[in-house]
């Protein structure tokens, strides 16, 4: 069955490389995330309590 199938040549790989350059973003100074007094527990096991981060 494979003998009856038409064979295709794969294209040769190009030695060219693609390069991207992105400008540095401007810092906004805005608060991206703020958490206050966060608690996490599993039943009676406290993982963290009153956790805050800005």
C-alpha cells in the first residue's frame, strides 16, 4: 500500500532566523495588586492569617 502512495519531498530548512525587538514599556506607577488581611486554612490547619501585600 505504501508503494502506491505518491512521495513528496520536504522543503529544505531555511537558515534564516526571526528576531523580534519590543520597546521597554513605560512604568505606570499604579498599584497592580493589593491584598489586605487574607486568610487561608484547611479545616483547622491555618496556612496563613491576616496576610497583606501591595
